[in-house]
C-alpha cells in the first residue's frame, strides 16, 4: 500500500523517503524533500507540522511513555497526576499511529529508484 505525498501528490515508495508530520491530531505523509519545502513556506513558526518519524521524536515518545506510566500506575499528584498521565500519552500514540499507518506498510529501502 503506497501513500501519496501531501505536498506533491506523488506516491511514496519506501521508508527512506518518508517523513510523517503531525499537527494536532492529523498525521500527514511527505517526501523528505517536500517536507523541507513545505516547512519553508510556512510564515509563522507555530504553524508548521512537526516530524514524527525522526530519532529525537522517537526518544521523546519513549520518555513521555515512561512519564505517563509513572503517573498512571502510581499515585503521584493524585487526580492531577492522572490527568498529566493521560496528556503525556499524546506523543507516543501519535508515533505509534504514524508507524502503523504509514511506515510499516512500506518497504524499508528500494534499490532501483528513479
């Protein structure tokens, strides 16, 4: 199953050229070159989409998952801790959805690209 780039509408053939970006609750696939162009076109800094499938975001997602487990499994801060635990689940859930929906169906690398 191939997905089309949100910027150029061409199919994304493998994970090597895929960037998944999120803004609020929407995840959009881009070619890595198209994502750079789209990010440069945004006028305000807060309006750009944040990439999900890069190493820093994966590390942040793992840390946020650990923080969420700490707050939800323990009794730290009572009800406020439970609320913080639910809110800190957002980055890991977006990362998992990005992987399942866009990255996993694609081959890791294609040898004969044009």
